[in-house]
C-alpha cells in the first residue's frame, strides 16, 4: 500500500518543471519585435533636395547674348560720326553716332544728330538723308558768297506780309546758306529805319541764328564773332531811308486790307505791332 501512493506524487513533480520554460519564452519574443521601428526616424531626404534648387539660377544667364546685335558703323551716305552737318529744319547739328536698331521687326540704320543749342537729339534713317535735305557744311567759298549777299540792296516785294513771311520761312528751312543770307539782308533794320513788327523780328532772328551758327563752325569761331561779322557786312549795304521804308509798309498794309482770302487781318495786325 505505501508504494502505490508514492508513484502519483512523483509524476506530479515531474510535470511541473516542463511547463515553466513555455511561459518564460513568450515575453522574450514580443519585446524585441517593437524596437526595430525606432532607427527609421533619421531617414530625412531634405539635404539631398538643396543642390537641386541651387542649380536652377544657372539657366538664367542664357538671355544675355542679345546685346551682341549692335554694330559699330562710322560712315554712311558720305557722312561720318562726329561730323557737323546741316539739317534744314533745325540748322547745324553734330552726328554723335550711326546706330542700328530694330523697329517693328525691321533693322534700320540711324544717324543720331545732336543740336546742342536746342538741347535736342534727332534720329534720322540713313536711307532718307536725301529726302530730308541733310547736307554737309558749306565750303568756305560758299560762305564768302553768303557774306557778300549781305552787302547787297534789300529786295522787299510789295505784297502783303503773310505772303512774304511764307517765302522767308521757306528760305530759312531750305538749308541754303545763300537763301538764308537773303532773308537776313531783307529783314535787317538799321537805327534810322522804323522798328520791326514782332513777326518780322522773329523771322530775322531765326535766319540770323541759322547763318551765324554755320559760319561759326566753318570758320572755327564763336557764334558771337560770327554775328559781329554778319552785322559788319550788313552795315556796308545801301539801306533805304525811313520814308521809303514806311511807304513800302503802307503799300503792303493796303494790299492786305483788300485781300481777305489770304489772311489780310493777320498781316495788318502784325505790321501794326
């Protein structure tokens, strides 16, 4: 009897140690499974994108070569850069440069002319020089002829002032130095003659300015010296007396009163001034 009770006790003790290793292995397999996710945090690709953004500005300087289209030209149509010329509508000017510009898709060569006294810069297409009447400075022989013209007798037509004013303006804007000298001669008034009207004085000063500027450049003198030379030549001319001058003006006024279709009122007002 004592032997039968001892065997079941031995079996119970032998079964208990086998169950312990099973419970101990379970926690060991769960704990390491969650930790490998932590090292993934430093995976930041931001530093790799910075060089890509820095490479973009290198493509912008491609538009710079457009400036290379300009060509340096020193002579066209017989005119050179830095040369003084006469532009009929503005008088004596200097060619600063000959430029090539693109206008409305077409390339044009232009004379860049500076008028120092008028503080103006004019651009004239080289192909239209003949059309606008631009010319070189007068030769010294032609300047001498213009000065000789000043010593002649004034030739004033007995027509209404508006017609004469148009003729004078046409001569001034013609660019012909001799024609301009004729205007100066005809509109000049000495101290013994009646005073000029406002419109006459304007035309006289415009003609005197054009003539003196060209003479000054040709003779390499100042405008003041050129004006003195012109006035000296005018003083040598045979002037009409005051009575003859007054009679001529009276005839012009009378004709202006009868001609209403050609600005007679304006002529009378100008002469009365």
